[in-house]
C-alpha cells in the first residue's frame, strides 16, 4: 500500500494491515512475560529453599511444592511454595536462620538475579537477539519489584 493510500486508510479509520502486524508482537510479548514471570518466581522460591538447605533445615535443596496441575497454576504459578517450615526453626531458637531463609528470596532470588539479567543484557550475543534481549529485560522487570533497594 502506498503512503498516500495508508494515510487515507488511517483517516477513514480502517487500518487493517497495521493491526495484523501487531498480533504476533503482542503474542510474543505475552509469552515472554509469562516465561520471565515463571523464571523470576522460581528463582525467588529456589533461593528460599536452597538457603534453608545450606543452613541445614531442609533435606533436599530443590524440593519445592509446585501445586496442582491446573491451567491457572501452570501459567501463573499461583500455588508454588518454597515448602520451608519456619515453625521448627523459630521454636529451636534459630530466628536468625529463619530471617536468612526469608530474606534469601528477595535479596538472592530477585535482587542478585536482577543484576545478572542487567549484566547479561549487555552481552553482544544477547543484544543481537530480540528474543534473548527481550527476555533479559522482562526478567529484570519481574525481579525488580521485590529487589531490595
């Protein structure tokens, strides 16, 4: 379509060709946001779990609870839990360990990973790929709200 024809189509309110090109972008951005959310959420939960394991309060470092296999939980990870029982930690007088485990999620799982994502976004191989760069930036945005400031 020529430029005068595009301008005429815009003035008439029938910009069909332009909207068709937005759908693949919108779909890819939604998939990127879901993947970045899952990665940020899981690194947050794994940070709790691995810290509890390092401090001797868990038997396995990667045994988080993934919840039910329903669509909402699979897409948004609504029922995922670090599966750390804080009551025995507090009752044994190790409140510092419970605090370290609780703070590991936002500080290590999100704060440190925000820095890693920002650092990786500067790599040449990442900058050359729209998908990788988009994932790094979306992942950094997902980590930022709970990153310590």
